[in-house]
C-alpha cells in the first residue's frame, strides 16, 4: 500500500529548511510543554521526530483508505435531507479515520487537545490529504478555523469549542452571500442583540463549504444602518443550538465530496467573537491568511496526483 508521505521525498524539503529550528522553538515556547505532557517534545530533534511519525500516519491513511475512497465519493456525493447534509459514505469513513488517528485540530495547543503542530508540517499534511482526495481536503482543512477562535475568542470560548474540534467536530466559515462574494463589505446577514445581551442571526449564506458543520464562524452585520466592513462582526454558531438549515448543495464540476451549501439562518443563536466591528477588517483577514495556505497546499496536492 502506498504511503503518500514516505513516497514523496520532495515533502521533506520543507522539514529540512534552515528556518525550521526557529519556527519549532517559537511554537514549542522553548519546549516548556515537556514538563506537563509526556508526549510533548523535549528538544528540536524530538519535535522533528514526532512530526515525521505523525506525517507517516497521514501518508498511510491517505495512500490507503482516503485515496481508495476518492472515486466513490465523487460518484456518490453528499445529499441534503430535512435541512441536514449527509456525506457520501466514503467521506464519512475518511472523517472517522482522521478522528481516530487524532488528525483534527492538529495545530491547536496541547492544553486544548491538539498536537501543537507548527504551520509547516500541518500544511504538508494538507498537501498529502489533497493528493488523496482534493474534495476531502476542503472538509478536513476547515479545522484551520479553530486558529481564529484560538487567536481572537475569549478563554471561555476557547475552552468550550477548541477541544471539540480536536475531538473531530467539523467547522465552516460562513462569509459569502448571494450578493456578497469578492466584496465581503456587502454582507447583510443580520446579527441582532437581544435585551439579555445574547445574539441571534437572520439571513442567507451561499457557497459555504461544509455548511452543515458542527461549529460555524459567521460574518454578520451587527451595526444597524451601516453598509461597509466596519459594521460587521464575527460570531460562532453552534449547530447543537439549531436555527440554521441547509437549503441546497451546489452541483459542481469537481470536488463533489465537499458539500458547498446554501444556508438559511432563522433566529439562530450565536456568540460574538472578540470586539464588534472587527469581524471583517481583523478576524476574517486573519482567517483568510490561514485559508490561503490551505488552498495552496490543496493545489500542490492535486497537482502531485495529476503529475503521477
Ligand atoms: C467550491 C466553492 C467553495 C466555497 N467555499 C466557501 C466557504 O467555505 N465560505 C465562504 O464564505 N465562501 C465560499 N465560497 C465563495 C467564494 O469565496 C466566492 O465565490 C468568491 O468570494 C467570489 O464571489 P462570487 O462567487 O460572488 O463572485 P463575484 O464576486 O460576483 O465575482 C464574479 C466575477 O467578477 C470579478 N470581480 C469581482 N469583483 C471585481 C472587481 N472589483 N473588479 C474586477 N473584477 C471583479 C471576479 O473576479 C469574478 O470573475 C466558495 C466558492 C466555491 C466556488
């Protein structure tokens, strides 16, 4: 059986980069976790060894089950029943496998259940996943949204949401609307604050990858009367609370396993992340910077597959 990490020596080039030592030192905060967790690295060599081992597992799963499932997933595709997405059977099997192997929330800190992977080996994993099933990389790669929660949410929100992502719950980023694509300043999904201080969301989002995810990051207009980016804030919507339904899935040319959803929000309860008005100009910008790397890795992975 192929291993998509060990059969590709080019990938190791990234791990051997002279800057890695500095990157790992920063991410590991001088290896201070070693005193708290027996699986945390003690030094640079130890850290590199652990990335190598985890990437070998990624390569094994991808070269086996995920690559084997890819064609079936593309034929079956996901479907919508009663406002909920049902993944293609192969997609569900891929997700379960990644959960069991601990490959969700990989870049999150250990104290919240992650592997504390620096971006370099995490993006290498994304490249490998994409080579196996480029559509599945869309779903798996949305674990990246946890980074935005980690960076901008308060400690209580981090404690409540990030461990769930590390245990395998999926995420989505709900930005685009029928009249707001490239120009996100036009987003109109309405966030209303109730007298008790809590928020509800009303409106429509379109083209949302994995739109029936467990935990959504949502860009919404919180400041009534505004029309530009300065009236937008970022919210977390938890599917367990209800209020968001999937109206339909786009019929795409490719990456069919990845459901691209139209969503309706009807008084969906949500939590504000960080400060009001910073949704687009600060938080979505940071989110997009992470997403860019993921999409770049996705492109390299699918090119690798095509080349071979
Ligand atoms: C498979 C898929 C998955 C997606 N997943 C997500 C997701 O998970 N979350 C999410 O929020 N969104 C998602 N999107 C939406 C995606 O971000 C938008 O499609 C994108 O932002 C473009 O918006 P639009 O489709 O409305 O096109 P438009 O913005 O209407 O653009 C149409 C055309 O006009 C051009 N154009 C636009 N503005 C200008 C300008 N000012 N000057 C010159 N040319 C211009 C564009 O280049 C394009 O060619 C997804 C889209 C696809 C296809």
